[in-house]
C-alpha cells in the first residue's frame, strides 16, 4: 500500500509484495485449519482422516490460490495490477474462485467433525483442552457460513469481514487451552521468554 499508493509505484518490489499478500492469506488459513485438526497431540483421530482433511483443504486452497496468483487486478491487494499480467480469462478466474468459496466451509466443517471425533474419544486433561478448541472451531464454522451468506447472498461487505475474522476463533480456543491447562509446558516457555527479555 505504501509503495503503490503513497509513493506512487516507485518503490521496488511493491507490486510483488502485493502479489504475495493477495494469496498468502489462504496459506495462513490452511495452516490454522491444520493446527485445529492436529490439536492437541499432533495426530489425527485415524489414518482415514488424513485423506479426508487433505482433500477438503486441497479443494479449498488450490483453486483459491491459483485464482489469487493470476487475477489481473488483485482483489485482496486493493485492486493493484498483477505484476504477472492478466494470465486468466475472467470465466476461469470466476470458476476457480467459486470452487474455493464452495469448499471453504466444507474444509472448516471437516476439521470440526475431526475435532468432535477426537473429543468423543478423549479423556481427562485432553478432553478439557478439546472443549476450548471445539468452541473455537464451532464459532469459526458459524462465522464462515453466515459471512459467506451475507457477502454472496446479500452483497454485504460485513460478510467478508466475518469470514476473515472467523479464523481467529480456533486460535483463541487453542490459546486458552494452552494457558489454562498448561499444554506443552507453556508456563515454562512464558517464564523463560520473560527472563531472556
């Protein structure tokens, strides 16, 4: 934004930074969903879940990322012109974006179901940790569904903001579980960080 709008486009690499910003949010969303699926011990409920979660995340992330990398005016980067030029016809871009939008809540629901299965089989401290994660993932799915409905159904910009903010909910749930139930000896990490600081 500074390089293109404030400096008038004379800052080297500004268009490429906008290009990365246009698709990098998708990678962050996928990482958040993977974290939610693997919480708290780094394993999925079973091997079958690897394919199911991988497929749903791929069907969400790949079309969205390709569309974001090659759209002529980058929608997530303030309509800055793509430094790669206009590589896609609008119809192909629209189809890829529609696929990504369609599978975004599917991927979130798949992660929610995986977390519910893990919660069902969990016991003791892990069960308490999973409650916080489940609450965060459920809020995320709800915000995504409502946000997509408001944005694409009614054309309200607040819907896009709800979808963007939805991915904070599992992170908050994981954060509460970390702090409240001393997961990964987080109190030692915090103490050492404060000491070194």
